[in-house]
C-alpha cells in the first residue's frame, strides 16, 4: 500500500527527466563540476535552494572577508582569476569572479529549489530527487517537484547548516545572539561588550573586526587551537606547507610550521591559547579542524584589545558565567561555532556518506560512490580540493556519456537503415 501511495504522490508532483547529471548546490563546487561537464559536452541541471549562486559567500559572510589562502589555491578549473586580482582577493572580488564563471560557461542554475530527499530506485536504475520549489504559497505549502536522473552530484558543501550549540541559560541572557554567518560588520556593536564563542577563523576574524569598530570583544577558547601566521618571512605559510609536503612527511612539515609560527607569533600558550597535541596539518587531515591563519587578531590579543576566556558554563541576564567561575558582563553574543554538512538529512541509503554527511573514504577517494552518485567539495581542502573533485567527476561522467551517446547514435543509424530498406 505504501508503494502505491508513493506512486500516486509521484503523479501529483511535477515529474521531470534530467538529461545528464543533476547537481545539488550552486556554490563553487557545483559551478566547477558544471563548467567541467560543459567542456565534455555533457548537459546537466543545477538545483540551488537560495536565490543566487555561492549563497554562502553572498549571504552568509561578513563585509571585510578576504580569501585566506593565496589566489592560486582558490580559482576554479578552466578559468583563472583576472591578472589584476591581489594575492588575497576580497569577498566581492571572489563573488564577481564566480558570477563571471557562471556567465562564461552559461551554467544557469535553477534557483529557489531545495532538495528534500534523494534516493536510488534500483528497479529503474535511476535517482529520484524530490524538491520544494519557490516561495511558500498561500496555502502554506511549497510546490514540489520530482527529478529522475542517472547521475547525482552532491555539491551542498561542508558549511550547509550553522552549528548552534545548546548553551545553558541562553534564553535568559536577554541580549542579541547571532551566528557568525549573520555577522556583517562591527558597526552595530560600537562600545559594546561582545562575547565571541569559538576561536576558529570566523571567531578570530569577527573579534578582530569588532576591534576595528571600537567594540570590546571577549573570545571563548574552550579547548585548543592552532594559530599560524598567514605569512612567514614574506611568503604564504600555506604555500610553504604545500611546497614542503612534496619532500617531507606530514608530521615533519607540521614541526617546521610550528617552529616558524613560534618565530613569528611567539608562545601563544602565554595568551591563554593552548595548542592541540596533533600538528596543524595532521589535525586538518584527520578531524577537518582548520588551523587559524592569523591576519591580525593575535596582536590584538597580545595588546589586550581582544580578551581570551575559557569555556562558558552558563548565561545569566546580561552576563556569562565561565568555567573558571568568573562572571563577566556581556551585551551581545556571536556564536562563531562553525558549520555542518546537511547531506544526511536528505540523501537516503547511500554508501559514500557517513552520518556526519561527509564521504566515508578519505581524500582523494571520497568523490565517487556507486549507482552514479558523486560528492564534490567534501575534501576538507577548501576550494582547491573542490576543483580536484570537479575535474575527476566530469571526466568520469563524460566517459560514460560519450560511450552511451555513441551507442545511441549507432542504434539510430541501424534503425534508419532498416526502415529505409523496408
Ligand atoms: C567564511 C568562510 C571563508 C572561507 N574561505 C575560504 C578560502 O579562503 N579558501 C578556501 O579554499 N576555502 C574557504 N572556505 C571554505 C568554503 O567551504 C569554500 O570556500 C566554498 O564555499 C565551498 O564551496 P561549496 O560549493 O562546496 O559549498 P557552498 O559554498 O556552501 O555551496 C553549497 C551550495 O549548496 C546549496 N544547498 C545546500 N543544501 C541544499 C539543498 N538541500 N538543496 C539545494 N541547494 C542546497 C547552498 O545554498 C549553497 O549555495 C571558506 C568558508 C567560509 C565559511
Ligand atoms: N578568511 C577566511 O578565509 C575564513 C575562512 N573560514 C573557514 O570557514 C570554515 C568554518 O570556520 P569557523 O566558522 O571558524 O568554524 P570552525 O569549525 O573552524 O570553528 C568553530 C569554533 O567554535 C568552537 N565551538 C563550537 N561549539 C562550541 C561551544 N559550545 N562552546 C565553545 N566553543 C565552541 C570550536 O571549538 P572546538 O575546536 O573546541 O570544537 C571552534 O573553535 C573553516 O574552514 C575556516 O577556515 C572562516 C572564516 C574566515
Ligand atoms: O579555509 C578553509 O576552510 C579551508 O579549508 C582552506 C584550507 C585548506 N587546507 C588548509 C590548511 C590550512 C588552512 C586552511 C586550509
């Protein structure tokens, strides 16, 4: 009976056959796969829940954001950044580049379409992808559609949902509480005591921006974090690490990075920032924890303009009680507590993703599953990892597409010959 109901639902929804792969997400990863598919002559459909490309960059980042890796590690395949881009492009420059990338390859995503579920139907050997389309309608329900496709490319990103931790007493706090993805600038916080929870790149950069706007940030470091200078001896620390990794084992590169950081930044443990026991690159590879690439927050910590405190025990009205029992005054809270993948919430019964919505197989083997399923942009290697995935996925699909097209042409030619003979 359930099966029958499911089929009836299928007819109520708009049902569409996709000629080629269906790509979920129009961020840099989805755009990169699509551009590479174009080069292979493979048609595709891109579905994007928001109303623009790269919504993370357009709608969920602060004004002052710049890429923190040098530009050669952040451009997408087949179209380099313009020559006049600086070493670390700004958020607006990066968005302009992505817009021109989408225009150049005529990628045309379908906006306002959220994928609700996707599952492989082994009886027809196809993916069935259910979506909610457009704005909420007057009746309170969104219109739905269903797509049927041979290939499904997951490009929804490592940062699809915000992590909002449950913190005791937050409902009693009374002041403004936002996630760092809703932070644009420190303008609204001038003169205020702001508690920044989290000390990843977002926490550090939000705290720094708050200083630039004469607010008084306090940053919560509940455990440990690696801070590396963005540049060492005038060269990008990331670039140095990439060069060293060609010759040396990861653990040795980590030791070199820590020695270089010590030279540039000094002993950060004195500032209340404990370093993890694993090295920065090892930690990034094993747990996906990105080291902070410092662009100035550390000197503000040294000068006392950013205060560092240990974990928060609970919130009180206008205050926070810390795990060391201190109670501090707080006007506003910014949760720089990170992001998570949303894949587990909509993709059903697959072999490549784990319960956290990341590929089970570590880099470089996480991009391909079975039954025409692919993952792009889940390597924990930023934009350069996404580009590598995109090239491989498009090649893989392109090969099958070419073969199937050849076979189809052959069948059509045979059919024509037969009918002309009769
Ligand atoms: C603040 C910040 C700065 C960063 N800076 C750098 C940097 O300098 N260098 C670097 O290499 N990396 C950086 N990163 C890492 C970042 O992950 C990449 O830059 C990049 O955005 C990843 O692209 P993506 O397409 O995989 O994911 P996203 O950019 O997140 O795109 C995924 C898209 O999928 C859409 N989507 C999600 N779920 C659904 C659904 N169910 N249905 C339909 N659409 C859906 C989203 O709306 C989104 O548009 C940064 C990340 C953050 C948060
Ligand atoms: N300029 C740039 O290019 C920028 C790049 N980024 C990138 O965006 C991605 C996301 O970064 P980010 O948003 O910083 O997220 P991260 O996941 O890197 O950091 C989250 C932070 O929040 C802390 N945290 C989580 N829950 C709690 C809690 N309940 N109490 C206290 N602390 C908590 C974590 O601590 P713990 O480690 O103990 O779990 C960690 O310090 C990263 O890849 C980063 O590199 C971000 C900003 C700028
Ligand atoms: O900024 C990010 O989120 C990235 O993932 C970029 C990145 C990839 N590998 C790294 C190693 C050290 C610091 C940042 C990165």
